C-alpha cells in the first residue's frame, strides 16, 4: 500500500524532517548560562547592560532547558505514533 499523502506538506514522518538544531541551541543556552555564572563568581560581574547578571543567567538556562525538554518530548511522541502506525499496518491493534 503506498504511503498516504497529507494535506499539509510539512506533515511528513518525524525522521524525515526533524532536526536536532533546537536541542543544540538549548544546550548552547545552558552552556552560556553556566559560563556566565562562572564569570560572575570569579570576576564579580553584577550587571549585563541594564539587567542583573543573575537574571540573564537564569533566563538563558530556563530557555535552554525548555528547548531541550520540548525537543525530547516531541521526539518521544513521534516515536510512539510511528510505532502505533507500524503495529496497525502489521495487522495488530
């Protein structure tokens, strides 16, 4: 049976179109937050522009963790959907 065409061109199988770029950006933000925290401790940096340095570090870390966890959860969801579709095609439930 040929694969079904989707109404939306972007609705392709997860393995064909998902990249790891958002997760890598998230890791970069977390590394930047850790580096900023190390610089704050060693050099005594108090502000970055008009913002307190700790606020910038917390924001970078929070956005980084959010990107990484979201990417991993979406990948897990797509893997479950793909496994269910394969079971259905094989004649299972």
